[in-house]
């Protein structure tokens, strides 16, 4: 999943821009039925997709800084 998310946000400028514009906000996959990828019905899920999005956002920021942006 991490590789797929990374590919999406490195290959699509509009998606990358939107992710970077989320600033430092926590990212949560709001779903009622999936406690692994999302937050789950009661908010007690692992939110793995949200965590991956934050990791990729951080990677993209580092890439922007490394490239002088």
C-alpha cells in the first residue's frame, strides 16, 4: 500500500499539491467498517492509510526541501 500511495502522490501534481497543503493536520481514513486501514466505527481503528499518507507527505516535503523548493 505504501508503494501505491507513494506512486499516486509522486506522479500526480494535483494530488501531491493537495496532500502538501494539508499542512501538519492529522490524516484519518474515516470508514466505519475497516479498523485496519481506517479509523473504524468507534474511532479505535489503526488508521494505517492515514499514517501512510502522513509518511508520504513528510517524504514529499523532504524532497521539496532537498530540491530547493
